[in-house]
């Protein structure tokens, strides 16, 4: 195979597509994996890539959304074809028939779904060859390459916790292979968190049930993981300036601003001011802020173009730790990790607990790792260390691992070529990737 | 919600496959509280795919409409457009991709030998401690009371009133 063939690296997430070229540090495009229809539009439109200025100009107020993925898996190949076609032609500007593809696929995909993906890759887009990778092994690969002398590299194993858009997986990886038999999944990810936040805000202040994009922004900017829930609940109950958690989000008005924003960013970050111990004394500046705030609150009821958040800020990410609170019959993240580790050979247990890597957009909530450690520690035998690292960029970690793999000398030989696909068919080609 | 099945047979065949297995269980049970809880969880995976009345000329997605809305619109639509064109029908077929839970059902993973890892086997399983914390569904604070009709929690009289007025059984329809 020619060494000049470029490798397109495509981390095809349920929420975001990360796409670019093997060997580069960062993807060229980060694109919502959906079509949307803004209120003013009759047609479904492609969202602009997030890493471009054009993205900030799109008015997504009350936009409808169609996604090719459901619960993390591809269900609508036609829609995915449309999105990929736009991606390859207008954004990456590549010719698939002269490119190789490294594609990520969620764990435990179904044969019928793999079949549709292979069809897309080879029959619709004519890629010359394909390699299918799972996220945990790519994350492991990337992290070992970053510290070749670290524990991860020496022990050749890690426990990758990927809390993404559709679900959360705890996956042990050993010698660059994900130990499928030990992987544990919680059916909760960023999408459910956003929907839960929508529900809370809609019942308590303004109806935002149609505002996926705005509430994503609220979640990303204002939610955090509590390391002390009872204490934060108490603070959230207080009135006036004593309530260090209250903050205000302004909805777009469609005239002066088409994006929502946090009203007083300083106020919103008070709870972070010194880690666990929140500043209980409020200085003059804060007082003025608070007064402005109280004044503005009177406007709220008239215009309803803004809303306050208090306990919602931490009760939403709380679901990942205690899905049972919501009525889900599933264990939370700390138990999920313990169960994944226990499904591995006992020799691996101590190293796995020492090599926990957090990745995925939902691990970006402030204090996520801290809370996880606090709850995990008591569940782990005393003589084992617990060490949790968050990836430098939890959104891009998987892609970067893919880029690294795509530029390795063995890559070509790992791929299935179009000719092999035509000869052997989807099912038999697939066997190559995971053995 | 008792399904009498007689007036909606045609719809049922495709709808029953569409809903999650847990939803099937919920519909079969007449227990409002279970239904409410499961429907609420299901709603967490919804997209706002637009709730306007489907127009066959616009490539629309009604996948997230709830059962009753969809059944209603389907009936209304078929009344109004007796002479639906072949093209419109094709569009309709195309715009209704199968859900993951349907695909999962068809994959028949239950038939795999027990040592083969699968989607079902990777599920984390139930929580080890049965202690469930209860937060008021209205205001978010600790809640000591349960609504007898829907099972949701509230903390006070005030919140109970809000609950009754705005959200009780909302997800059951
Ligand atoms: Zn309450
Ligand atoms: Zn109720």
C-alpha cells in the first residue's frame, strides 16, 4: 500500500464528531453529529464546526435536532451519510477514494450496525481501507505515549473511564486491548444530564424544553460536582447574599444577543473561590453585585428572559454518582469502576486502581475527579493506591490516540482494504480488528 | 394506561417494537407510579426533534413524539390525506429509522453463549446499596413525602401544590 495515502481519523461520537488527519496533534474539525432546524428555517441545516467563528453566529434558539445516533449507536445511516458527506466535502475537503479511514466505534456495537457502517465506509464513500478502533484503547495508547516511563507504560494497563454524551463506560485496557469481558456501562451521559437540567429549569422557572443548545451551554458553564452534597444543599437554601451558589443565566432575546450567557460570571464562580471551603464572607464588591442582582430579579418575572440556578448546579451531575436517586436501577460510577476491576484477573487490580484515566466531555465538571476519589477510596482495599488522572483534553483524548495510531508504521497492515471487504464481507473483516 | 388494541391495531404493531422493553413492561402494568418513573427515564434520551404537525413535504423527524401524540397525528394525517402519494409514503418510511432498542431486540443477544461479552452483559447492574436519597422534584431539597398517584417526591405543602398543579403524572399522559 502506498505510504502517501492520507489517513482520515474520525471519532464519530453521538454528540460530537472529531475529525482530522493522522499524525496531527488536534482534529481539524469538531462538529455536532446532528442536523438542526432553527426556528426561522424550513430546512434541516448542518451545524458549523465548533472550532470556527461561524459557529458563534448560528442562532440555535428553539432549534430542532436530528441525530444519527441513539443511545450511542448508529441507527440512521442515511443521516450519517449526509453529515459525513458534508464533513468530507466541505470541511475536510478530502477525496475518500484516496484516503484510509480510522473510525471509532462504541463498545458492544451490534453486527447489523457494524454492517451499515462498513457499507457507508466502503460502498458509499469508497475509502481505500478501514481500521475500527474502540475509544478506551486509543485513550490508553495516547496516555502511554505521553509518559513512556510512567506506571501506565510499565504496567501496560489502565482503567479508562469515559463519560461521554450517551453513556459512561469503565473499561480495563491491557497491552493496548480493551478487556471487553470486564467493561461496565452506566446508561447515563451528557445528553441525559442536559435533558434533566432542562426538565428542572422548565418546572421551576422558564420552559426550556426545546432549548437543547442553550441548556448545554448552561450545563457546561454552571454545573459542578459537589464533594459535599448535604453542605451544598444547605448553602443553596440560604437567601440573599448568603447563597453562594445562586447564579443567573440570561436567555437569548433574538435581538441584541442570539446566545445565552452567565449574568455575573464572578458570582457564578464564588463557590469555586477556594476549593471545598467556600468563602462565607461577602465583600463590598459582592454586595454591589448582589444588589444589582436583586434589582434585576424583579425584572425576571415580567420578561422571563433569565432564570436563577441554585441546587440544580450540582444535583444534575450528581446523577452520574447516584443514578438510583433518579429511579434508575443502576449503580453509580464508583461501584461501576469497582465492578469493572473485579471482573479482571486479581493481579491487575492494584495497577488498575492506580491507573484510572478520566475522559469524555462529562468529566469536565469541576471537582469530578475529587468526588470520584472520595467515594472510590473506601471501596478499594486499603493496601491499594487510588490514582485518578483526568486527560488533558477529555474531549479530544480519543481522537489524539487515533491520530497516533494512524501514524504508526504498522497501521497499514492493521487495516481492512476495500478489496478484502468486497471479497470477505463485513462480518469476516470485522474479526480482524479485535483479535 | 390500558391498551384495548382494537382501534389502533395497525399502529400497535410498529409501535410496540419501537418502545423500550422496560416501557413494554410499564405499559403492561397498570401501576401509574412505575409507568411514570420509567417514562421519565426514557424522556432523558429524547431530542427535541420538533413538535410541529408533520408535513410530508418537509423531511421531518417525529421519532421523539410520545406514543399518544404520534398515534394522534398519524390518525389525523391519514384522515386528511387519503390520497397520499407514493413519494410521501417513501419519505415517511425513510424518516422513521429504527431505534437502538429495536435493533438490540433484533440482534437477539440472549442467544449468545454465556462467556461472550455483549451489550447486556456490560450493563453495570443494580446499585449495591438500596439507600436512595430523595430530592424534592419541585425545589430540589431533601424530600420526605411521596405523591400517592405518581411516586414523585416533594418536601412541603407548597411544593406538593406545585407538583399537583404542574407535573403530577406528566410523563404518563
Ligand atoms: Zn420542595
Ligand atoms: Zn404526583
